[in-house]
């Protein structure tokens, strides 16, 4: 995997030329605005009022405001639950289970399940939001209809659970496909040797498969945690309510930046999010690499 | 410790490939039994079906008298050494060896003791704390062996375990394995495509082609009395001479030369019949002076085999090979006479490739269970 | 298959009949699981295929009061069709840009060991998450404004590509890592240039990876609301992701007929695209070569 001797396969000049165009694009349209946003977090920039014309650098004032805002702390908590419940427990576990149980299957059953799971990911976000609003509707929703015409107000009584379920629905495809690929890297003979020794399916997973695909698990968790952390879809379903029950950080930022037009403050929260994601990423790296 | 019996075993893969065709086989308790054949002959499929890693389409498998056909692999009490050893890269050697015991919920001390005794007998104790990635091929192979020995199954299955070793190591490992099996006395089924390996190690062997057994016999019998053209051509480090022959005036006519018909088949051949004469280069003797009842031709190529030299002679349109000891090697261009040792001349019918004359009963079968040689359905 | 022999007492293992029962139950459990999972994923989608054909749809997925009239009504909106065309334009454009930029970069990063490479990629990923969030709206708008690209599709494509290239490189690098270097080494001996090697050897092998990236980019762009919303002012240049919100009535209520119908129209192209790519290349997030 990878290069053993870099210059033999790809000389540095060629490598630089290959990376350059992507680098230019990223520098202009990614790094620059991102840094600018980080800088904005240190100002009191807003779209209205005096600050729009003369934004001042206020240093850590935004952060102080942020950390004393109970809504922010609520938002942090909601976001953590959202990420943990839907990404780690939901998507990754369900994705793995699907990849494992389907790995030996070919044919219509496997294709059907895979297509359904992937369709859930492909359908555009705004449509998905509406599908679930319809599905979970108290009076006319299909779910309540299937439950014998119950009138359970899913989105009102269990909003966080609802958006977690929606996110699992949406995101499992990625984990399923990624783990499906990872499972093909486990040599079948190792699993067969274990089967001959009498190992059950669960024992094979625990003792052989999981240690073998540790790197893939890390990659997967990193990406889906990051994406779920930054997911704006909850807004489309519950708009952060009821009563801030589903006020994840992206929704919180949206409210402050878009509604209240406090862009400086919103940028500061984005920076906080970035730092949290960085910490989470490092934590994963520590946990999953340490055991070597 | 157990014998293995296969009854009418058939395996058809999706897509119609008939990997095993109604096989019947009996392997005695404690026997070293080889499955030999070219790629695609079904030997590995047979091994994996016995292990339970493949399901049989029809037929039965009995181990120690117990029908295991429907049992999952873990319940059949068999151990298998894979071609790539299948060692777990993230476990130490010691943990690899004791993993099957751990699954069977053997207590930790006992696991350790077993590992030490097995590791000691295979001389790998020093490696216990290493990971498989740090071991050489030969060491990995011993660890794989230790793993199956440690949990004492009733049957050992080997899937070409030596093919990943280099040539010299392979020969050493061969001796080692044979000795080990003799000491342990566990029924062993050994798959290989290397005929010299099978001949060297097996008590009995089955030569397979396209899902069927073409000969089931001791190695000596397979070598000396190959039952058909396929076996004759497959076995033997130097290829057997297979020469078209015709019965003319009570003699064999090969490319114009007249040879005597071996006594034991005289009654089974008829005049003018077309046959294939098979005789191994090792059983041909070379003479520079004319000899009656011999093939004659011109020497073309010499190949040094170490002790002997393989001499290729053009006899008419045919190429005939003989081995000659160091002292009497001819020169290319010499005119020579080749005499086939009549005790080792085999005749095969041209149409079905089967040997002329009654097939010898295979040695070493358990009493009361006749061996059935599968002949292809015609 | 006859059961010969008594219940096994070899090492206390289960009897054959117990194993048969266990295997049967395992089978049943598997099928139950598949059905539940299948239903979980399928049920919310049912409304999308029923409601557009319903003259009087409710939020419930019910058998339709069949009509094709909704489609006509949707198409009466002046921007309905054009928005789908814009969506296609943006999706394909961004996809091409990302693939063209990410492929060589992934190859270079795979073959040249840069210290801190993984950390660098992860940082870029983190940054891309800022840029796709609402807080970056103003910097992005000002940047595009300064470049004179407001209200252009090019501006949108550049911004979207900038956000997606890091993840594209991340995923593609994995594919390239699994290609043995021996192919490139032998080509070097023939005197091939790096570009030729990339084009003739690496990219063909990485085709499944490129297909995955292409689908992934297009799906992301297809559903992206925020960037086009900020950067495009003219209604006729808006993609479907934005235009779908036109189908709320003045009172802020969702017009179910129009929303469902447009939602279906809006969903079909990406589904078709995925099915096409999957049929041709398979769709897996990993390197396809195995030893």
C-alpha cells in the first residue's frame, strides 16, 4: 500500500504539479473563506447597525458571550446526543450489521436492501425532510396509520429521537458501503480457521474482523461524526424546536447569524465547532491507534 | 482419532460446475491420505466439503461413524491448515495457538500448558510473544500446525500447506510433517498438486480429475501400475513415455520397432488393436549395440538430472525418453537401442485411456469396505 | 441426510437436531431482520411515489386518486423545469471540476509520503465543514463578489468544488493506495512520464473510485441549498434545491400536490444517475483490487 520509494514511482516535481491545481482551488475557495470566518469570530461584525459599517475586533468577547449563553450549552448537549445517537450508535452499527449479514449474499435480496438504503441517502435533503414530516405527522402520518391510527405526536413529544432516526435513515448507506469494502479485506481463510475451531459469528467479529479493520472503523467514524456534527437537516424538520429540543449547533449558528444577523458571533460558534471536531478527531486517533 | 467415509458425495456450484461427482471414499483411522490432482480437479473442494466450509449438494460424510454432513464446521472436530496459514496478525503466536481452545472455553492455565507442550515439540516456543508478521514462512507454518495440534481434532486437513515455502524448505517440511503425523497418529487428509509430495508422504492417495477419482491406491501402485492415461501422465517427476502401439503378429509394433507383449496382458489384447504403451524413462535401458525387442533411434537431447541423465531419443516420429546412469551416457547423434523392462510396461486402450488387464486391488483398505475406483461414466 | 448416531457427547457439543433448529432460527431471524430494515427504509419513501399521482394527496401514503394533472401544474411554474436544468448543470460541472482536481492530487498524496499528510487532510476536511455552514455565508459572498462572480453558476461551482475536493481526495486516496506500485514502476522503466502513468495506468484502475466520487459529489451538489441561495440572485438561475421552496403557498403552507410532484421530479435524476453508475462500475467506497 502506498509508495515504498517515492522518487522511483513519482518524482517530487510531478507530484507538486499534480497537487497544485487542487491546492489553488482549496486555497482560494476553502482556506481563505474559512480563515476569514475564523477571523470574523473575533469581531462584532453584524449585518445591521453600526457594526455593519465599522466592525470592531472584540477579541474573546464573542466567546465569553457564547460560553455564558445557556442556549449554547443546550445546543452543545443536543448536538452531542445527536452525533452519538445517530452517527456512532446508529449509522455505524447498523451499517456494519448490514454489511456483515449481507456479505455472503448475492442476488435480489441483497440488491433490494442495498438500493433502499442508498436511495435514502440519495434523495435530496429537502425532500427527505418533507417525507419524514409527512411520515411522522400526528394526524395523517403513515407511521401512525400503521400503528392502528394512533395519534402519537412524534415530532412534538420525541423531537430529538425523531431527528436521530431520520439521520440514521439518511446516513447508514455510507457506513454500510464502507464497511462492506472493509470486510472484503479480511482474508476468508482466517474466518474459516475460526469457524473450524467452533467460533460463532459474534466471536469471529469480535476476535478477528474488528481488529482487522480498525483503520476503516476510524476513517468511518471520523467522517460520519464530522458530517453529522455539521448537518443542517434537523432545521428542515423541526427548526430547532420544540423549545430548542433539537437545537443543534448548526441550527444555533443559523439562528444567530441569519436571523439575528450577528455574523461575528456566528463565526465564533463555528470556530468552537471546529475545535470540538478537532478534539474528537484526535480522540479517535488516540483510541484506535494506541492498541497497536 | 477416526476414519473418514464419503458416500456418493456430489457438489455442484451455482452455475452448474460439477466440482465433485458422486464420490465414494474411505480413509482409515490414522492414515495419511493424499488428494492429488491438477487445478480444478476438485481436491480442494472435497477437502472443504469434508471440513464443512462448503455444503454438499448430495451424499454423506461420516467421521468416526458419525454423520457430519449437516453439521457446521465447528461441530465436526476437524482441524485445517490453510495454504496461507490464516494466522491472526493482531494476536501473538501464543494467542494464535490457543485461540481454538479459548473458543472451547478451556481454562487459561491449561491453555498455556498446552501451548507450551505443543510449541516445545514444534520448537517454536521462542516465538510465542511475536506477531505472525514478524515470522518467516517456515515459522508461520509451524505456528499454523501448532494451532491445529493444540486442540486435538479427530482429523487433520491440509490444503497445500507447503506451496508457499521455497524449494529447499519444502523438502525439509515434508519430512517433518510426515514424522509428525506418524507420531500423532491422527487421520490426515492432505491436498496437493505436487505429485512428488503425494508420493513421498501418503499411505494412500486418490488421483483426481474433474471431480472424479481416477485412481485410489498406494503411491507405489499409482506409480507402477497407473490405472489410466491421466494418472500415468500426471504421476512421475519425469513424464512417462506414452507411445502409440499396435498388435501385429503377436508383438507390439511401435514406430516400426517390434517389442514383446507383457505376459499378464497377453490374454486381454486382440490382433490389430491400437493401444498406448506406457513405460517410465527410469525403466528403460539404453544400449549402443543392437538388441532384439527394443526401440531404436537417434539421440537428440541430454538433460542432466544429477545422478542420471535424461536422454531424449527420436524413434521414427516419436520422442522416447530414457534415463541413463552417469557411466553410460550417449552423445547426441548416437544410434541407440532402448529396452523397456517388461515388468514395468503398461498398456492402455486408446479409446478410454484405461489400462489393459485387471486393475490390481488397492492395498491397505480396511477389511470389509471395498474400494471403488470411480471410472468416468461413458 | 440421515441422523446417525445418538446426541453427540463429544466435548459436550450440541446434538445434530439442536443444530438444525438453531440454524433454522438463525435463518428466520435473518429474514425478519431484513424485512424490518427493508420496511424501515422503504416506508417513508412510499409517499413520494404515491402522492404526486394523487389529485387530493394528504400526508398519508394512501392509494392515489389517480391523476397526472399535478405534473402539468408543477410545470406551470416558470422555474420548475429550468431549475432542474440548473441543478444538472451545477452537479455535472462541480463533479467534473472535483474529479479533475482530486484525482491527480490523490495520486500524488498516495505515492509521496508527506509528514503530517493525514493530519493535513483531516484539517482540510474540518475547514470544509465550516465553509459549508451558515457562518461562512458572508465571507463567501464577499469573496465571490470581489471576484465578480455573483449570480454566476461558475461562482457556485467553484465554491462547491472547494468544499468537496478535500473529502474527494480523502476517499480517492484510499482507492489509489490499493493499486500496487509495480505497474507504475514497470511503466517508468519504459520511459513513461508521470502524466502518462496517471492517465494510462492509475486512472483506469481507479475508475470505480472515480465513479464513487462522481456520484457522491453530484448527490451533494444536487441537494445543496445554501450556496446557490446565497450566490444566485436571479430566480431563473436557481437550482431545484432552492426552487422547491416556491411551492409553498403565500400563507406558508405546503402545497402537497406541487411539493410531492416536484419532489419526485427533483429526486429522479440523481436516482437514475446512481443506478447507471452502479450498473457500470459498482458503487463501493474502497479500492477494488484484491490480491
